[in-house]
C-alpha cells in the first residue's frame, strides 16, 4: 500500500491503481463523466482534473506515487 494525502487527509492506495479510484474509495466528490473502472481512462472530458504536486493532471490516468508530499492531491 502507498500512503497518499487527499485534501490533507491520509489515505491508502494500492500500487498501480488510478488516483480516481483512491479518491472514490475515500468518498470524496470528484466529477467524472467519461471514467468507468471496468473501461479504464478515456481521457476526453477533463472533468476529473486534480492538482498533484503543483501540476494539473487527470485523476483517471494518474497513479499515486510514493513518497507523496502532504496535500499532494486536491480537486481543482
């Protein structure tokens, strides 16, 4: 498991899972129009954009990394 921080709250993510799945498991609201766990990231709608260490990325395509700085993942 990888320790990540979402909006300043510590969460656990599995190695290789998508950031959007960790956000959904944490019960946080994040728009996601084109993502479905069984289909994978389509990366066309850009509704799941989040800030990761100062960069904007699609949560459907990004994977958590370790070590992740505190407050690394935040919905924009």
